[in-house]
């Protein structure tokens, strides 16, 4: 098995979802995790250097071949115009869930100032958001969190890769809002 | 005025709620968010609501709640401020809560924009979508395959069924019932293992009130469903519970 | 569009079926068919020379990336650990068992309106459903209930964490578009 890099390449291509390093190791059995990692890194560099239309990216806790984003106009032409864009309401709701998870519906509504039933339902349908459990308070409200698919769709390695909210404030040339409490990011809520 | 009306009308459908409308007004008037002239903003806000009404469009309740909040803040601002701060904590700016809310909402609105600016799958980048290598048959030993399904799909499926057959009784499911089901399962599992148990044995160590009531209800339910039988050797004797049918 | 080879590569990766030469030409518009063909041939050679785990092959009247056939044992191993989803029939049956347990088969069939032998057996095999006991009525029908694994798969502490129908309705019942601020929510249902 001298050429396990080729095997890794084949596995990543064949996998339906981003393929986790651990899973590759399980399949390869006798190769050190560090070596597998090195091989993947080499592959990433090779695809980049080759100016290929394909790149190997780390996303949602795994590796996946994707088309280069500059080429999207061409791929879109192939795929037709069924661009699955999210409405602003859905995006805002998703952003709140992503940064504040685990979160209940009432908390999302507090922030958005409107009822979020419809966008929340849309996000559940699209599997970008999932039910994480119930909060142990009277009424046992449902707790929501983001899914692995959310990471896949938004091209994130994991939740810690979400742009921090502080960075956003800087971009938006706000006067420094010292008094605002910094919402902390809850890291591990990716699903199994 | 007509011009302005059209301007408003166009803007209306892009607001995501009262907070969004307020942020728009603040930006439009180039107002410092930390020092909102409440009277002005309230006036403009109410103007918008009037236009929505005049267009015979339904107004989400949240917009009206915000209107009353604004009016409330405005009236508070009109109250004379005592010259000297009293010994107690100095009175908070009546706008503080609203400002906090606006800033928080603004933060997430920007976060939403940033999210949609990322290279999105199926919009900017694409993964392989063809089934790979038909030659590779799926291995049949799926003993321990991972099942990827979430609870939402489950309840969706049930909801679909219910709406299809429209049986009202199916709707009578609540938390209480589900907790009872947990205990019913537990009781049946133990009975299958132990063959027969007394009520006390069924309770085990967990003897809180709720547990006793639920276990009792579970046994009653099981008897009703003809899944268990209860026997008593003498009056006031110990009640033993058996599975109704040997498995 | 000097680097149309990269575009071709991206198109082939993203295509749902083997991609025909003619279709590539339609998308590229201003490139000669002969040139497109030459580029594809170059790509095929490149992938071969690189000893990559992936090869570009002509199949079913088009071009497609495949894993190299020598590597199929590894790919098979990957597919063997593939996660499965439940069929709609299985999911519906499971939903009925979950919400109405303890329940006998005839009752499930009353609700679904069809024979549930096959999905029920599948669920038993997958250890999502188990036999809880028998009912003391003529025929002594088997009573079914959900398992611990069911709770694990659905990430539930116990059955009381299952969302109730009332809650589902709360998030799903679309108010008719009564307010102008929400029309874009509707599009959310139509896409994907």
C-alpha cells in the first residue's frame, strides 16, 4: 500500500459527504493518522498548483472535492438556475441559531423582534437547523442547533470557523459598542 | 407626498420586522444609534404604519407592540429629569433597552449578510453529485450502519399520516403521555426479564411521587391493553404483575 | 476564458450524469469542439500520469470522474460503513410506533392503510423497534415499542423529548401571508 495518497483521493471522491480524517484512517488501517493528514495536505496543494477546476477543501469536519468558486458561472449554466437561496428572514434566523446555539424559539424571536415559526420551519426542512433537545424549564421548549449540512453548505470546517461577531462590528464602522456584551460562541454543536 | 408614499410602499416588503424598520429609519436619518431622537423616529415609524394600513395590508402585531414601546419611551423622555442624581442609582436612559435590542439585532443582521457572502454549496461551489462506480455493490452487512435521520423527519412523517387520515384521537399526544410510555416500556421490559413483579418491586429505588403515580398508571394501562395480568393471593395481599402472555 | 480546461474539469465533477462533449461545447459557447475534445484528452492523460486515485473516463456517451478500479476494495470498504437513511415507509411506521407505542401490527396498519410487514421487519433488524410483549387477545398479537437505540439515533433523552404534534403545528402552521413583511418566506417552501 505504498501509494495510499491515491487511495485517499479515491475515497474522498467516492464519499457522498465530506470524508472525515478518522474515517479514512479506519479504512486504511495501517497508516498513521499524521501520514494520512500529510497526504491530504499534499493533495490540497497539488490541486491548487495545478490550477485545476477542482479543489480539495476541508469542510464540515471532513474533506471533499469541490468546484472552484470562480467557475460558478459555468457550473450554474450546466445546472440550470435552481439557485437555492435563503430569504433574509431565514438567513437572520439561521445566523442567530448558529451563533447562539443551543437556543429556543422564544430567544430567537426576542432578537429578531418577530415571529420566526415560518423561517425556522424552512430551515428545519432544509436540514440546516435541527432539534437538539428540550430545555429543562417549564413547558420544556424545543432547543435548536445547526446541523452538519449547515457547515457543508456554508463552507465551514466547524462552528469555530464562523466569523466572530466582533469582526463584523469592525466592518460595519459602528462606534465602538463597549457596553454590548460579547455573545460567546458555543463551539461543539455539530451533529454526529 | 405621493412620491414619498411610493417610496414607503417599495420599502415595506423588505423589512424583516419592527427592529429592521427602526434600523432603516436610523440609517436614513443619519442618526447616532446611541442617541436616538425618539420623537422624530416615533413620528416616522407611525407614518409607516399608517401607510401600511392605508394600503389595506395586514400589519403584523409586532409592529404595533413596537409602536407602543416607542410612544412609551417618548413620554418617559418628556418627564423632567431631576437636576441632581439621587443617592439611588441614577435613572437609566429610557432608550437603553431599545438601543441594546437594536444593536443586537443589527449584529445578527450583519452576521446573516456575512454568512450569505460565503462561497455557498450549490450556489458558488459544487460537489460531485453523480453516483460513483455502479460496479461497487453496497456491502450487505449493514449490521451497524449509522442511521441518519432526525427527529423532525420523524414527527413530519407522523404529521403527514395524521393529516391524511384525520383521526382526532391521534392528536391527543402530549408530554404526559410520552413519559407514561417510557414507563410502560420499562415495566414491560422488566416483566419480560423477571417474569413477575410486585408493584413495589416495579417502583424500585426511584420512589418519588411522580414515579409512583406514573408506574401505577402504566400498570393500569397495561392491564387495560391486556398486556399484563395482576394477581392477588388474598384480600389485601401483595399484588403480583405478570406478562399476559408468555413470550 | 483562456483556461477552459479547468472549466471542463469543474463541469464534469458537478454533473449528475456523464457529461457529453456536445453539452460542454454548448456551455463554453466560443470554444471549438475539437479544442474541447483535445482538452478532455489532455485531462485524461494528466490524471493517468499523476497516478491519481481518480480517473476521467468516457462512459455512456459522456465523461465522468471515477475512482480507479484497482482501488475498488477500499471504496467498497467505505461504502460498507455508509450511513443509511430510512425509507418513507419505514419512517412512517417508526413514527407510528414511536408515538402510539405500545402498539400491535394491526393498529399500525389501520393508521398507514397498508401492510407494514416489510418496514416493520426492517425496523426490527435495525434495532429501532423491538417486541415489547404479546397482547392477551385472540391471536396473541405481538406488541411493538421503540428501543434505546431509537433514542440514541434521534438524540433523545427519553420519549418525553419527542416533539408533540402540537409543537410541530406551532412551527409548521403557516399563517396565510397576512403581513406584507413576510412574503419572501413563502419562496422558502418552493425551493430545493
